[in-house]
C-alpha cells in the first residue's frame, strides 16, 4: 500500500501540527510506505484563517504537488486533515481536494479540527456542490473521540475509527512539584479569546480575591493586542505569572510545578485539546468546558471538571474545592495520571495508528 500524506507540521506549534508530526514519525519507524507533502500556509498561529498573496501562491504550489503525485506516483490512499468551521480554510480544502477526488484515490480524513459540518448550511450554489464533491463519502475517517464522530457521520464516511491523540510522558523524577504554599492555576496555549484566556484571567482573579495563595500561570503567545493588554494588567495586579512561549524541558518544568489546568476553551476549531492530555501526563487535574471532545477527556470529579462556556462561578468553585480539600485533590491527581497511562500515552497512540494503516485495504 502507498500513502500520500498531506498535513501541517511545526511551525507553528499547535496541537494539530504536533500530532501530525508524531504520526509521520510513527509511520517512518514502522516502515509504512508513504510520501509526505507539508502544508505550510502559516508560520505563526495568528496567521491561521487569514488570506494573503503569499498563501495563494503556496496554495497553487500545493495543488500542483498533490495532483502531480496522485497522477504519477499512484498512491492507494490520500490522507488529509479537514479544516474546522471557518470558511476560508474550508475553501482552501475544497481547492485541494476537489480535483484529487476526481482521480478516485481512496480518502482518509483525520479530524484534528472540528465543526466542519456546521459550515455546510451556510454554503450556497456552486461552493456547496464543490464542498460535497470534496468532502462527502470518504472511505475512511479518523476522529479523536466518540463525540468527534459527528463530522464524519455528517460527511457519510464509509468507515470511522476513534484514535485519541497521545502525548509524551512528562512525569519524571527530575522535575519538582510546587512545594510553596501557592496554588498555581495553569493556562497553556495560544492566548486568544476563544481559547478562553480572558475567561481564565477572570476566574483566577475571582479566586485570588478569595484566597491570595491562588495565582495563575500562563504559557503561550498572545494572539492580539487585546489579550496582551489583559495579561499585562493581570501581571501588574499580582495574580498572574506570564512566561510567554516555552518548549522542551522549560515547558515541562512549568507544567509539572502547577497544581491544576484551567482551559476554558470555545475555540472554533477545537476538537480534542492536546494540553489536557499533557496535564494528565503531569498528573494534574484539568478544568475545561463542555466543548466538542472535552467531555470525552474529562470525567467530573474523577480527573477534573467540565463546565459550560463562560461559567465563571462553576470554574471558581472547582478550583477552590481542589485547593481546600488536599486529600481529594491528591486522589484526582492520581486519577489524571492514570487516565494518561490508560488512554493517552504515546505508545498507545503509535500502536493504534500503525494498526489502522496496516488494516487498510
């Protein structure tokens, strides 16, 4: 079997690009016959979803590259990660997939992003018809959780497999837990409104006003001047530590020495946040929102808590409960770590991916 793999890899460093890179490494280690074509429209997360002349040139080059490889290398399968619910990235996908599907190559869609089905009713006329030709009736679809099946079901996928992402084991003896009296609430990711950064600031501020030992820790790049100003003000008020972008051991150490992850996302493309899996790897609970695949990751009062979007009061109560009940907090930390070991280890992900590709006919 020959596979043509099209997808994003870092930079920029987002959950989707990191996990596609891990998948490619896994295919290489296991001698899967593939050719990889990188999608490189954006070098920064803030560029995602925008239109520019440079991107149009890259789109044309990618279009030629994909179709050249389909015509002359004759792959059995085309692997492609569809966009989420924003119009511009979906139109880009239509351009890349429409002609490729005329060659009758078998399609594997991997739904790292979510929400594409919600865009379909907004499309009219020719664009809607091209959408149907590009996306409908793929032979195989990979989704990240049971809740993620809604998009491939809508697209009438013939076969749907659930393969959760896996992350590296951050937990190790050389890292040090938070030994101070402070209770550190962590946010990690692109600091943009729909990722929940402004909600994070408000919830931590309310918690800090009740108990000054509760502070927030932010790791990630700001998306716009709005988020940057809000973080700067919170740092000046003394209830937020801001570290900017961190990677590798520096990032791991900051995560491991935090007490709980607060990730109140309602991001348009969010499907199965990698940062929650990384928190579980560290053995820290996660508090997040009832959004896309998050409830498949977090079980209430077992490895964290799920709240409705913008539920400041509920999130605040969950943080205060964990802070004020240290014995129960330690139990939930252990459960978070067990969730990682049972479901989200890199080894389990690699085995599932290899088994999937080897099973294709």
